[in-house]
C-alpha cells in the first residue's frame, strides 16, 4: 500500500462510494424494506451524489477537508437517519485529520475511530445492536493492517447482523421479526470500506 495519502485518494474514495451506493441502492432499499423505512438506498445514493458534486465543485485540498465537506453535505441533503449518521462519521473523521496535506494509515484509522465513536454517541448504539456499528467497529480495528483487511472485516460484520435482534432504530420495534435480515446500515458501511480499499489500491 502506498503511503501517505493525499486529497486525491479521498476524492476517489467519495467518487467510488457514490458509484457503489448508486449501483447497490435497490439492494440496500430491499434490506431496509424488511426492517426499516424502505428508503436507505435511495436516501444514501442521493446523499453521496450530492457529496461528490460538492467535492468536485469546491476542490478541497486536504484529506480532512474532503471528508468534512462530504459529511456536511450528507447532513444537509439526506433525510432520515442515514444523512446525520454518515454525515457525522465523515465530518468527525475529517475534523480529526485536521489540515494535514497527507495522512498515513495509522492517522486515518485513529480519525475514523473518532468518527465511529461520534456515530455511536449520536445513535446511542453499541456493538451487537444490529446497526452500522457492527460493520464499522471491526473495520476500524482492522484498518491498521490495511484497507483490504478493513473492508473484509466490515463485510463480515455486516453479514454477522443477520442473526441479531435489533436493539436500536426502527428495526428494534420489530423485536424477534428483525432476526434473519442483514442490517442495511451495516451493508452500506461495508460498501464504504470496500470503496476506501479500492481508492487506496488505485493510488
């Protein structure tokens, strides 16, 4: 893996995420239709498209600025829970990275960890609650070993939500009926980490 990473890698991360979420929007919405509001895919696709447009328009020149702008755009352009949660994740990660023109993998792991902590506080969730945290927490732990390892950990974490009973969000109202379905937020978080791995790999 090439280090350090500059703003170009992070532009590519947002670009790839927007494309992947758009491609997988129907699947994400299908997952959400089982245990949520059936709008996760469409909302997130619209939000990352807006984030990509903002990055292309404003040309932020540091990794932190790219993620901060993307996060702010998600918060302002997406309704429901996904906008504030993903917006908080990216914005706090970006703010933690600060104004450094380049960042290493360790710095990104620490900053993403801060972003995940902010998401946990916002949603009042923890590991095992059948939320996006079940993909993000193992990904953050694995990220120092490389983005590909983190992407695999996120994907495994998302799959692990299938047998869980939801304890947070709208899905929690279903009780035992939430068992047997992959959490849509965990699934989209796995897409985010897979896009990061590709963005770094293509550097």
